[in-house]
């Protein structure tokens, strides 16, 4: 039995196989429509989510399975003091696989240690978000045709953004990927990621504050929101929340084939006028997320479709 706590839990070869499976699901959805009949997915979300929770649920329903779970800690026995370990032991009696989101870093790992069913980390604090990373990788590969030899700019909240932390770890394993980190001083990429993931492997990166200065260099721009829920005081959030706003004027500086990604939800860091630009890929990214989560469920449940 396998769990998914980090995108590094899969080798590059396994990731390529998973993305190939997701692509086949995109092309032939009818082939997979009954693959998980009789199986149940539990989505246990201790903090709010729209895309991730519904994407997992849509993925299981598309595979012919069923879903159950809760959407906040307040609506679960966690509000009575039940531990994560006890919750997953109980969930294991009801479901065949579980997707867990938790505000505390490491909580899904604690669950996986005692679970009798596969556990997927659907986001733990500011730490990891591996299934979003899988969606990001599929988006890049589908729209750019490769996962190597390109330049990606990650912009916004790089300090608390678990999506960018997971994505950097995953892309660092592919040849020729160059990173540009675009953020204010207060929200810079954590030192441990720069040192342990990039510098230790001789992978080039730059850090800049102005998005305009690097737009023309990018093949992929990955925007993030400044996350109010990660701040300890309101003043810092208000001061930084509008630091970057991508609009048509900035898009004029970009390559014709650059793609704009965003894990969503956005607040105002991407102007709605950019939605009409063919390079805006963030809603397609959501659809790719369903395909890749279908592939992930099949892989962890070891369901083979001929």
C-alpha cells in the first residue's frame, strides 16, 4: 500500500507513467467510467477548499466510485477533540482511499502511519500540496510539450505557498529547468528550499522583486495569491496583498507562447482582463487537475484498466 505525502514519493519514471495515464483519461474518459465501481473515497478536509476537494470528488465520481467526508474541522469530531490518528482509523472502516487537508504541517503523515487505506496529502499548512503539483506538471507538459529545458517564474507568496514549494521540488528533478523567484523581501522562497533543493544540486535560480523585469524571460509564469490565513497580523497582509497584479499591460512584455498558471483561488493578483488572453491557462489547469487525480486514485488503488 502506498500513500502520497510529497511529489517526491513518485520517481520521475512513475510520474511520467502517471501523467501518461492522465492524458489517456483525457482522451478516452469512457474507458475509465466504471473503473472504481464499489470503491469509496473519503475527503476529510480540516480547512476550507473548493477546487481540491471538489476535484477529488469529481475524479472519483468520474471513475464510477462514491465519495463521503467532511469539509471543515467544525463539522467533524475534531471539534470534540478527536485526534487525526483516531479519525483516520475510523475512516479506514468506511472508505478505500482518503484525501486529507489539514492546517498543521505533517498531519497527513501522522495519518498515513496508522491508516489501513492509502492517504493522499491534499495540503498541509504551508508545507506540501502534491496533488496540485501533479496537476501543474500535467498542465505544463500538455501545453508546453515538455517538462525540461524551460524557464519558470514563480510570483507572489513564495514563503507560505505550499503549491510553489511542492512544484519546485518536483521540477528540480528535470533537466534544464531554470527558476526565477519573484516576491517582496517578506515573502521570499524559504532558504531551506533554495539550499537543499536547488543549490545542493547546482540548479540555477534568480530572485527579483519586479515582475516586469523578467516577463520576457519566462516560458511559464506561476502566479500565487498572498494568503491572508497564513499571516499573524492584518497589517502585514494589507501591506502586501496588492504587491503584484498581472494585467494586460504586463502581458504585453511576455513571449507569445508563455503560459500563465495559478493554483487558485485568486483574489486580485490576476486582473480579469487577462482571462481572455489565450496564454491564460489557470482554468485549464483546474480541468487537468481532475484528470491527474483520477490517475492518482487508480494508481494508489492499483486498479488496472485495459
